[in-house]
């Protein structure tokens, strides 16, 4: 089977997915992970007897993972169970009114009518338009390589016809009049690092995606899904190396030749797939003389996504009334997003995403206790925020806000807490400027304009993960591995 040595840099969900697809194509695969565990953003933290998912918890397209196990004639559900999440999200507007987002179309109509009965008909039109965007933007193009400009000429007219280049906010506002509903239905870009007021409406397809497949949670947490993907790879001969940092990709005659580790060890390679952030790969792993397109100057001109501030905490009592996913909107929306994406301001009225996995999988919290993380979008490290000072203060502000709004007497019951800031994303996960999602999903950084899955500068170098096509979020990251498989097959590689 051996077509040569393939090295995957990074064991995030994208790296794990592409390692499986490369192995199926017949490559000898080694995965180099700089931390002590797989998962990347989907790592697991264990503190004071509590176990926390570190990152992604919204699983929307189960068949993408089913496909990976089916590559080797295995069934995913025999290794990890996906549990349905209901409701998908519980939204809280600034006045404290709740909106249970998700379920059947009738459930959605009923919730919308509580805010504005006239918006039910508008929502029906929104859903129909979202399906059209999904059919074109995901079904047809999600795993379609965009490494040639001709691909844009092929799909551009249809997307333009669907008004896919207007902002998500403008798209939603065409169909819904109530301001709270407009906020509830325009948050999807934030799940992939974008500002709803600047992200193109093609990302509004996420709503139909959710309606079609629902939202799921792996029993045992996202970390269990990661563990099962690693074990699948091990059964097929993929080798995983932890605490191994790749320091340089050596290029000879315009093609990858070998990778060099931090300890000085190196190995010859046939191809390299980077699951780490493309701007960091080009800037730090590839010598400048090999970069005609992705020069440091060009990397500096890119628009980067926001940062994330995440508080992990455990309590000595359960909070059974809280949903699995809660989103708490602050009094400001557009102004808050301007502070985060444009102003570099750390707001004192954040909007929050609260994750309580025990709502779906009770085993995710110790008996008689509960485990959470709460996430606030914040400016990335291009802003001058001293997180050593601001971090503890912001953690207290967020816990106080949760206590005020949805968790009475919370501070008396917190028995474990810690936080991660954009510094963690830069130092531990190696993302440029400590972003949560690599470059922002604006129009001029999407599809062909995004980092290509096949490097334009270096032959044999490929990219998988949040920074490349089709983008961030679990579906995009896992699908980017399928794009690489398609590119390799197109260029002459065939399964053995």
C-alpha cells in the first residue's frame, strides 16, 4: 500500500480526519502533535475531579464522522454514541426572555410567535432561502477544491443569484422584523469566527444544516470522539507522536523534502499536511525564499477572527434547569461586535455562551455536582490587552453576570475555576494573534480567496483545519480533509 511518507502536523479534528483518509489512500502516516494529547481545540482539561471539553461541543453533521469509520468498514456508532441535544440552544435576550432554538419546524414557529407572530411567515421564507444556500454552498461545494480560480468562475454566478454575498445580518433582517429574533438567527457566523455584519450570507446555510441534522453530543464528550478517532487510526497503522513539535518544513526545488523537529530529529517526507494555522506555518515553518504568494507582508494584511475567553468551572451542586447550550445576549449587539472585531475593546457587557454537558450526558459531571464552561468573544492579540491582569478580573465579571442572570448564588457553589484567553490559543494552539478560528470568514477570505488546501507556494504541502477551505467549525474542519483526498485523487493518486 505504501505510497510514501506523509506527515500530519497537528492532531486536531482536521489532522485526525486527514490522517485516516491518507492511510486509506495508501500512505505511511505519522501525526506529530506538539501537546501531550490529541484534539487540538478539542482537547480535554481535567481539574479538581472535573472533566471539561476544552473547545467544540456543537456537532451538526454526524455522517461526516460515520464516513471516516466507513473508510475501513467500521461503524461509528459501535465505538461512540451521538446523543441528541434538546433544545439546541436556549437563547436569553437582554430583557431575560428565553427562546428555545431548535427542534421541529413547528417548535420553531411556536417560539417565534411568542416574540412576533408576523415573523413566522418570514422565518419560513428564511428557511427556504437557507436551504438553497446549503444546497449550493455545502452539498455542491463543501468538499469541492478551490485551488484554481476557474472554480470561482463556475460557482460565482449562482451564489450571486442567491444573494450570498450580502451580510448574514442583512439576510436575516430581510425576513424577520423583531430585533431579538434577528439576533437569535444571525449568530451562526460567530460559531466560525465571523462578525454577522460582515460575514457573507452563504454562512446562513448553517441554519438549514442544523434543521436538517439537528445538534448532537458524543457520549463522554468531544474528547471521547477524539479518542475513538485515534484508536481507529491506530488499528489501521497510523502512528501518533505527542510532545513532538515540528520546527521547520525543509523545501528542495520547490517541494517539501523533510520535516525537522524541535529536538533536531528530522525525517524525509512525500507530503506534509498542516493542521496548524496557515499563517503560522508560512511565517515560522517555511523559509521566506520559498514563499512567493504568502509573504509576511501579505499575512499582515489579512483580517483575523476574534479571540475567545473561556472560563471553566465546577460547582458543588447541579443546575438541572439549565440547557446544554445557553446563549446570553447583552444589551448591545452591533456595538459589542464592533468593539470585539474593530475596536480592540474588552467590553464590560459581554454576550456569553454557556456549556452544560450534563444536561445531555449526566456522566459529564461528578455525582451531585456540575461542570461548565462559559465563553465570551473578545478581541484577539492584535489588541493591546494585558491578559495577565485582565484575565482574572474578566473571569470574575463573567461569573457575576451568570449569577445575576441564570445561576442564583453561583459564587457560593463554585469549587473549581480557571480560564483560557487568546494567549492560550497563541502559545498552546499556535494560532496567529491568538484567534479562536484563524482568519475571518469575510468574502475576500472565502473559497478561492481563503488559504488553499493545496499550497500555492510549496508542492507537497497541504492544509486542513479552520484556516483553509471550507472554513472553521466541526463540519468545515472535517470536510477539509475530504477536500485534500479529492485533490490527491484528481492529481493522480488513487486508493490501493
